């Protein structure tokens, strides 16, 4: 609203501290009025303040409880004078908190601009966005704040609120005008339709006097046809004949039009629809005849009725969309894989943090087990289980094409025998295993762990298909260009450069509709509890990453065979054995940053156990402030990558601006987009993948600190105080 030429906005303020409520009123009301008075006081005689600057005024409603704030908002809505901005404190001493009040306020008024004010960082902006949508109408303000900051924020949000209200009013006016104009156009269109109908009747009488064959275009790319009332084709063009597998249009005559099916499985037949005389357009149809693969079509046709209302003939055309449908299926599969890859990245980060806590404490307990063999064995089992869980995360990342891959030349025969030896104990006794190694050379370029995973998944699926009646599991290693063997996937390349690994069974087989979906993530025909539907999806992802291909042949009741084609390797490359690094006794002060407090505690305990001095922080912002306060107190910074407010890379960039010579180590549980080359270009010394193990962590820190000679032993470049260090950053987390 406007008072004396000034715009007045209503502001709702919620805080359980009277001082904060008084501060809101002083900043938004008193200081704004004082600025206007001063401007008028110091203006020249006879000169009025600049009228072009419409200084807004604020009417502030102060509330100390969440229920009271919600009630005031309801009254404002009922009066037709809603609040433009709501300043809501997150934490309240009594009753519901500010988030509860903000949710209720958003339910009453979708247009109000909400600012969540807090001095704590325990409520994230992500959580607030989920509870108080939409994000564009929600801001987060930390206490303490400056008066200018709050006043400018209020002015900006009120201006935005006012502009959006004006826009809505204009849109309502525009819609009314559009409706009126639309009614006028509809009237004109109705008259035009009547004119067209009269002309169409004249043209219809003219067309009926001509031969029906004038509607056919022999050179058209669509399959044009004319059919009789019984659905038999009377005439068609060459495109129609080719579409349905006939050598010529003459052979296609007599084709039964009613043999086409609706792709969506509609109950009504095409012939019934044509008999009604309707104009049918863009019907999705499928033809499954003449021993061919299904042909997907888009069809449009008209049923021509005689004067007695009976169907005389059917005219129309078909367009082949089989190739387009295949491309659409490929696109949907790619989108599924991309979506699952994004999900896998989030799982890897969170799960590796959990594993880091488990394995870190297990290592600490193991180092203090002493002479207790029972405790040492139990803790060792915990570490072993954690390693298997870490490998599972790697498998998920490999499936989503985001995990690291180490391809090397290896012999597939020994690896295949090893996998089957491990698998034998888990298979039912009524399943026999046969192997057939007949390849000229079994060298492939692959990651041995991932090839092992392919074999285990395919053999487990085959055994499951034979679990009731038993059977034979056959694993074959042969040349891809073997005469009479399975044909490699189209587009794979010259078969001479590939090996074929086949896993077949004598189980129940699969129908075609199941074969089309077996590589889809989470698709499974197993009962609940017997499988997740990820096994074949993982196989598909691994093979694609190896520049290979996988296909399947199966018939119900006659078993299934999976054929994996992998690229050959020219020579056998044996990696050189790398000696385990020796942990050197190096001292230094480390700034350890991670938003997960248990990981901070574990990392500090590991490093302090080797003599390092550790300053830990669970907030990247607090860590930056601690470093900025005394940058020369630290010898190394070790930071998590994924943190709220500021990522590890952003923190490293700010720290290197303050002190370019300090080594920084980044920790992450998910390496997507973080290559070592990119990190080195930013000045980051090293990167450690989570979950962090004690030796890995201590070795990395020792190596980086030892590069500076005795720097870690005397505090580096620290200055000030009698001991050369001065005031230190506090050690609290």
C-alpha cells in the first residue's frame, strides 16, 4: 500500500529474544525514518528531496512465539493486507520452532518472501528448501548481521514481492482480454467451419465422380492403400508393399488390413473403427507377420461410407517408425543409466563416510589389541567386512561408469578357472559345471576384478535358472570369429580382434519380452529376497566400459546363453611390484576438516597416534577463519571435498590465496569430475579416496611433510612468542 507517496510494506518478525525484535523494528522503521529526516534537513533551501527515489516504509509486526506469528499471518490474509516479508528465527525457546511457523505461513501465502535467521549451522539450506518450497522464495541469514545488510535485504525482497503482485494483476487482466478475443475468434471460426463444410460437400461430390486411384501416390515415402469393407487391400503403392515384406504392389493385394494390432493393446479392431466412418489419425500400430521382426507403424485412414451409411472402402497410409522406436528405447536406457549413475555417486559418498567410521575405529582397536588373539581376530573380521563393502561401492560406481578402471593385459583362462573354483561351493549339487577353452590365444585387455565380477554374475544367474531341476552350466572361451559361433553385435568391429566368453545353462529359458529388459537396472523375474535386478545391469555396464558387447540367446524351456565379447591384448603386461612405503617419523601440525564429526575424531586419533599435532574443524567456514587467523601455525591441511557452505576445492583455493606454499590433501568418497591433473593445476598436493585407512592417511601426510625437510619439526614459518609459535588456533572441533 502507499501512504503520503511512499510505499509501505508489511513485515512479520519472529524471534524469542526481545532484543532481536527491537533490533528489527529499529533497523526497518526507526533508522529508515531518520535517513529520510536527515535527507530533508540537509537539502538546500527551496530544494525538495529527490522524488524519483521512492523510499519504502515498513510496518513491522513483532512476534515471540511461532503460534502467534501464524495467527498474525492468518489475520493479515483475511484483511487482504498480507505480509511481504517474514523474518523467522529457526530456534525458539518454547513451543514450535521457526521452521514449523514458516511451513504454516507458506501454506497460507505462497507469495510471501521468507528469510530464515539463525546463529547455528545445524539446519541446512537443503533441508529448509525441502520443507519450505519454493527455493526462490526462501533465504537463509546468519546472525549476527549488519543493519545495512538486513535493510537492503528487506528492500530488495519487498520490491520483488511488489513486482510479482503487479505482474499477477497484469496477467489476470491479460487473460480476461484473451478470453474476450478468443470468444470473438471462436465465433468467426464457427462461421468459417460452416463455409468450409459447404465447400467440402461440393468437393466431395466432385471427388466421388473421379476414379479412386487418384488418391494414391506411387512414389510416396508412406505406404498408401485402399481396402474394401472386409479389410482386404484392393490397391496400394510400392512403399506399402515394401513395408509389409512384399516384392511388389501386385503381390500385396489381398493383404488383410485387420491383421494389424494396436501397440497399446486396445480391444477395438481397426476394421470396427473404420466402419464407423471416423477419421483416424496417427494411430500407433504393430505388424507381427510373415516371420519378420515386429514392424512399428503410424497409421492414418478414413472409412468412406455410402449414401446408405454402409462402409464402402478404407483409404489411408502407414509410416514405418521401427528405427525411431529402437532409438527411443536406447535413449530411455541411456537416461536410466545416467539417473542411476547420479544416484550411485551420492551413495558412494555417504556410504564411504560410514565405512570410514567403521574401518577407522576398527584399525585403532586392532592396533591396541595387544596379546588378545580373540579380539584381534574379531576386529580383523570387521575390517574384512568393511573391505568387501568398499568393493561393493566400487562395483556400483563401475556400473554407473564413474569408478576408476585399471585395464591391463591378462590371461582369461586362469581367471575363469579361479572364478569357477570359488563358485563351485555355492552352487547346488544338481548343477554340473563344464568348461571349454578353445581360443587360439586367451589374452584380453581388461580389469581382472571386473571380469571376475562378470563371470560370477552370469554363472549365478545360470545356476538360479536350474535350481529346481538341475542341469549343466557351460563356460566357453573361444575366438569371436569362430565359424558357426554366435554373431557379434553389429557395430562391434572386426571379430578377429575380440574373444568370446559364453555362459550357457539348461534352465527354463526366457520369453522375448523378458529378454528385452534383462539389462535394465532393478528389473528381475526373481521372487522378493532372491535378487535385486542389478547383476546383469552391472555386467552390461562393465562390458561397455571395456569397449566390448554382450548379447543373449534364449528360448522358453531350452535354456539361455550369454555371449560376452572382449577386446584382445597384443602382449601380456605384468605390472611391476610396488614396495610398501615406510612410514618416516615426521612431525607437524595438521588442520583436519570434515563435516562428519566421527571422521574428524578418527582422523585426529590416527594422526596423533603417530606424533602429529591436529587441529580439527567440522565446518569449512570455521576452518578457513582459523587458518586466516594464524596461517603460519599449520604445516598441512587435510580437507573433505563434499561439505556444506564451501567444498574442499573451494576451501583449498581460499587457503592457497593466503599461503600458496602449504600442502593440501583432499579426501573424497566419489571421484567424479576430480582428476589428479585438475587438482594439481589448482595447487592441491594429493587426493585420498574414502574410506581412509590409517596407513594410507599417515603415509600421505608423512610424505608431504618430509618434502619440506625439517619444516614440520620446528613449526614451519610460524612466528611470534617466545617459542616461535605465538597464539594458536583452538583445538576444539
